[in-house]
C-alpha cells in the first residue's frame, strides 16, 4: 500500500519558509532516505498518526524515551494535574528531590545528580565537570558516537552529523578540535595509544556504552572494561552517555546491564518521559566541584522543571516497581529480531542485524558492523529503499541507517508480526 501524505507535503513546503530546512532537528528532514517527512498529529501506545490520517507502528519511540508507549495514561494524568499549578517556578521543588532520590535508588554509582534541560546539556556539563575536577583540557570520544551538538562533540560525530556526511562543522574552532581526541569505537588499542601519547592531559573519556547513533553497535568483550582500567590508571574520568540506554536496557541502564561503573553518567529525555530534560551525575567527590558546592558553573532556569519532573518520576516509578516490564520488552525485541532475521536470510542478500536489549538496527552489509567505518561502508542507499517500502506499509523506522530502532512495550504480537510481514514484502520490492 502507499499512504496519502498530501498534507505533510504541503506543511513541509510551508515550514521551509520559516524554519531552516523545514525541521527543528536535521534527521527529521528525511534527507538521507529522500522523500517528504511526515508531520505527526498525535500518538498513542505503539502508534503514530500523521496529519493525513495514516497510522504507523512506531520504532522510534521519540528516539528512546517512550518505553511504555505514547500518551501513557499515568504520565498524561500527572502532567495535567501539575500543569494546573504552573509550568515553571524558577525555584526549588520537592519533586526535584524525589526525582534525584529515585534515580539514585535505581542506578549504581550516582551519589549526586544535577537536572538540566537536554541530553546535549547533560553531556556538555559532564565534560566541564571532568575538566574542572582533573584540571586537564583534552577529552577522548569515539567516531560515530553522538553526545549532542556542543562544539566538542561534533568532531567525528554520529547521528545527524553522520547522516548528512558533515566532516567538518563550521563554528567549531580549531582549539576545540585540538582538545578533542577521537578513535574508532571498539578499538581498545587506539585508546591505549592515545592515553599514552597524551599522558596527564586527558580529562575524560566519553562513550555510548551501547552505541545508538551509527545504528545499534555493541561493545565488544573487553572494550569498556579496558577503558575502565585505563581511566583508573591514568586518573581519567570515565563518562557513560546513557541518554539512549539509561533506564531502557535495565533499571540501572548500561551500567547494570554490562556490569561496569562509570565515574559520571548522563541522561536525557527518558527521565522526563519524553519531555525536554536531562541530567548528569556520578561520584560525590567529582560532583562536589559543581556550583554552588564548587567553582564549576552550571545553571538553567528550567532545570528541574516541575512538569518534566513529574512526568519522569511517574514513568521511572512504574519501571522501578515492575522490573518484569524489562523482561517483556526484551522478549518482544528478541521475537522481532528472530522474525526479521528469518526474512532477511530467505531474502538471500548480505545483511547485518545488530541487537541489544530493546535496541536493534539493520545494515545491508557483507561485513560485521562494529564501528562508524563499517556502518558507513554498508549499502545505505538500499536502506533508504527499505525505509520507504516499510513506511508505505505502515511501519515507521528511523529515517537513517545511522540510527537505532527503539521498541516500546505497548507493541503487541500482532504489531510485531505485521512488521515482519512488511519486511518480507519490502525486501522483495527493493530488489525489483
């Protein structure tokens, strides 16, 4: 089937007159897959509804946070109740304390936590804290890992930067680039080399413990453990960017799932149930450098916003009280993976299906996809065809081969079976 998207086409044309590229975040523009982006009117459970009246099974989940589905009733009711009190105070609330205490109870190794307004702000602030604590300037990040659009993170970044093949970002100074060291994800020898070459200069190593911004890329055995050892030996702050994995892979996120403690951890919109919010936290001795306790300054009028706090508190409380939800979600993802893998094998052309917890990605490649280079080397033009074939069958995938799929627990077996059937039909179509 082919959905009618006439109103989306009209809105996209209109949007380009007042918004750069017609979108407020680049990947939404469908540039890497072609065609016109869909304009969404509403969502409920596992489904998105566009302005033309089409319904889609959603595998983006607002890029991760809608773990229990869209418009989850307890979250909606909590937001409605607290909105009547006002949407912002610019003053402390008890909710902020309760939220911090809940996160601490669910996550190991977080003694103090500071709320901010986005994942980008959380990662940017964590780097500043690491520099302030260590009195060093350089950071090490991994090619294809995306930590938001702060200057340091746009050096060899993933996600939208990878999607648009932007190698050098104007506005990022040479000084910032010089202080940002990069190497391939899963290349522990390269990390060892850089740590030795810049001994006593590296403030932090930041990583997506399970990468989601070049597709779903798993850490190979020993990779993260090796970085932890290097950080211990060299006095480097180890930062887990859990904007995607936090509270999704497990109650304690990737730290719990992988059994590795970071020094600092960053979170994003999941702690606001999809509201614009983030946080950074970690060991007490490190977080004590943050103002007003210390001299590393970070502030925000909307930090700890009451609407975001009650939304996130409601969602995380449900996840905390019902750990079986994670088992259900993992089982659904495993079922989908098995079904997709069967169809891909019968299709008979090269593919890689990466999967971890409730995240997965498909790459049309003959070789394992383990880092940014191998993700880039895949047949991403073929992915664009697959994307549109799936979209025409009512399946909404991330509009880029460099993005992970995120499942939500509102998905039913019927939804998963429909997705598998759509994949079988789409694979046949794209080879015609």
